[in-house]
C-alpha cells in the first residue's frame, strides 16, 4: 500500500479521453511562491505518427513509497516522493513552461486498469519524447568532480585522461546510485532518441557520459563497471532506427528475445516484482501476447513468473514459484551436452569455450561462443544442457541435488566454427538419453 501524507485538497484524476491517449505535465515557471505549480492535459500520442513530439520524458527513481511532499495541479494537491519533488525543482524554468511526461504524475497509479494500459504505451512515450532526462538525484560533495572527470575522459582525441584516487572514488560512488539498479529505466533509455544525464544542477549529454566511462575502463584496468548493460543502451540511443508499432499502437524495440533480456537484466530492482517482466516486454523481439504476458496488475506475481518460464522453456515443464521470492523450481527432462572449459570477457561481451560430450553426438568438439554479458557470471565447469521442448540451450551449475540456472537462453552473438548468430547445430539429438532435471532459477 502506498504511504502518503494526508492532504485535505487532494487532486482527483479525470479519465483519459480514449485509447491511445496519455497525460502530459505542464510544469509552470517559478512564480510568486516556491510551491511547484502544474497542469495536466490529455495528449493524443497515437495520432502523432512516427514523428518526435516536443515533450521531455523523465527517467528517475521513485525513492520509496512514502510521498511526504506535494505539488499543485490546478489548485489541488498531489502527493509525490521527495526525489521526484527535487527533480521538478531542478527542471522548473524561471520564465517559461516545460512540458514533461512523468509516470507517477501522468498515470493514475491507483487505477489498475489505466496503469496496465499506460504501461503498454511507455515504449511509445519514451520513443516519441524530444529528449529523455535521466535524473540521478541531488548532487553530493564529489558528484561535480565525477561528472567533470567523465566529460574530460570522453574527449579521447585531445586528452589522455588519468584519474587520481579521489576522482576514482567519486566516479564509483556516482555509478552506484540507485537509478542504475532499477529495471524500468532500461526501457526508458533503450527507447530514447537523445539522453541528458542530470545530477543536481550538473548536466552531461548521455552519449558523452557513456564514452567517458568506456574510456575510463581502458585507462583504469581495475574499474569493475557495474553499469555496462545500461551504458550499452544509452550509447545506442543516437543510432537507434525508427521503432515498429503493432496494430495496437504498442512499440516494439526489438532488441533481444525475452529470455535473453531476462538473463541480462534480472538483477535490476523493481518495487513490484511483476515489473521485472513487464518492464522488458517492449524491449523484446518476442510477441508478449503469445506468452500471455501483457501487463496485468490483477494477476499475481506467481502467475506472471509461471507464464514467463513456460514461454522461455516450453509448456511441458513443471514450475513452482516460491511466493514473491522470485525463485522458480523447474522440473523437466533434458540432456547435458558439454561443459564450459574456458571463459574470457571484455566490455559487454564474454567469450566461452564449450567442450561437448561424445555422447551428445559432437565427438568431443570444442566450440567458441561470443555472448552478451549476463547478470550471472559464467564459470569454467558450468554445464550446457538442453531441456526437452526448449528452443535454445541453457547454462547451468551443479549444486548438490539440483542445477542452478546461470543463463536460461543461450544465444551466441558470433560463433566461431558455427553459423553466425545461430544455435542450429545445437538442436537436441534424438538419440541422447534424457534425464530428469531439477533446476532452480533465482532471479
């Protein structure tokens, strides 16, 4: 339940005027009072075609469920979180209005039907925004130093940049901010055409931010960059092709299959566990309707996770979800094809060498795969297996009396000695004896 301070004059939402419409926020300029003044208005986003629209979309962390602050919408109070209130203060212009889309304000969060409908349009909303503003939060003591170091490092051609210990710690503190750990922000920057990163009053272009961090990795070998997957998405914003919209007007960013996205991003956090699936649907190359995974906040997390597992692994598997713990116990028949005999990695790629078993029909062959970096790290000794009915192999790790799932859907980006981008040679041989598998997928 959302905790809020009681406001006597609380704002009441009016229903949207139809499907394919959203609300936009008009942030009024600084007036005679410091209180944030706003207006909400309907906007027919579906009728705008594929053109970019002149509003900015905010990407931020709610910062908890408590809403102790309020903004004024048409003279009525709307409770907001402290972090959102701070963002609006920094975004408010002194003289002119600013048009924004902000999820916590533009969606009636208490209306589950509207919330589910609007979530489907979030890819469209961020695709069509003139700019996506990443709000990292209020600036702390060394944040300006960190952003300046990243900005300088981005200009490799004129500067051979080196960092001292103070700069290094400031940068590490910055990239460990909560924004980089949230699941919804992935879609928000994946859909963006232009990203601006803000921390307090300091701003840096999103592409420059990524270039700077990648440059620092080369000159700072000890940097264990925890935000590579997010950098990959921000950096791609200026190269992103036109999006594809379904007959329902829902955008598909067509980045990777749902199984791959789960492998890459499942450790990102969500207040509502169902959002760990819903936040990735518009990024997926799969049709969520085929999986029965359209956003539905009336469905329990257990229902959503069971549908996800069966969509990725096949309907014949037996699945039990342990409450809201985001752990699935999976029973199925399958076979072990080989083991990981070598693993190296650089940037957002990892190379693994797999030695296949003679009994798998590959006569002890070794294959090298280039894989996207996954949320769980592959280790030498991990096993490649194929579950009966699955379309792709998986990588698992033996743990006493069960196998822990490391990668649920192996999809090589480039294959050495195999057809590029294909796992066609890994179709399960009919002659392989199938064993009973107990797998635990903890994400």
